[in-house]
């Protein structure tokens, strides 16, 4: 099982890159998707979140209220760590289960926003691909996409590893400061590289 860890800061374009890899036919396991599924309506983790933070952080239909919890955890390191202690072990187990189901593919993508901030997946990933862009572009993308305030986006970025730190550790980097067409070309180029790398490693 050859796994490429796909990562990048908020707004850098990691999700778009994951989508393109998936369209090429590469199996993609995305921890953000897993997280949303595990905190959806009626999921057992929602009860744990309500117990830890209060029932006001659960929507009327029984899902985690992502907007409210986001505001709370990005104003408190202790609350962020508490939420991570509830979510991350279960997300990790589910990610491993999904990876095992695709073990016959030449390689797989494991999309992890905070790969370099955590060592939880280091023993699973064979190499890392960083999607990166200028910080001001990160901010504008998230403001336009999610409707967050610029202050909120910059506070989220401040909790993540710096660009220089990520770039120093990544095996491969795609600079995503241009168009979606340029990102698609770069993803296809990386796909060819990974296919060759897998063949050599077998």
C-alpha cells in the first residue's frame, strides 16, 4: 500500500487537488470528509461533543454545529485540543479502514489538512504533497468561499504550521497561485510521477 499524504493550509487548494486526483481514478481518503460524516446527524461522537461543550453546540437535527464549534475552538487552544481528543482517534481509525479497502490501487491519496502539525499519520504515508499558495490568496479564497471574516481566517491560519515549515518538510510541492487549469496540469504531472515512483518501490 503506497500512500501519498496530500496537505495544505486552509484555502490553499488541497480539496480541489483531491478532487482532481479522484477524477483521474486515484483512491482518495479525505479526513475532512470523514470528520463531517462522523459529526453528522445522529452520530455517536455528537453526543460526546455535547457532553464536553454543551447542547448548544448541536443543531436541532442532531449534528455538530460546525459554525459555533469553530468560533469556540479558534478562540481557545484548550477547547481545540479537547475537540481534537474526541475526534482524532476515531477519524484516524476510519481513515485506516478506508485505506485498507483500496490496497490494490497503485497508490492512494490521504488528504490531511494538518499533516505536519500532527505525527498521527507519519507511519502510514510514504511521501507528502503540499498544495501551497500566498497567504493573502488563502485569505481571500476562504472569505469568498465560506463567508468567514478576514479576522477569522487569519486566526485559523495562525493555528496552522507556517508555509516555510510545510515547504521545508514536504517531498513535493504544487504552488497553487494560478488558475484551476494550472492546478489540474500540475496534479496530472504529479500523478505520472507517483505512478513511476510506485513502480520503482515495488
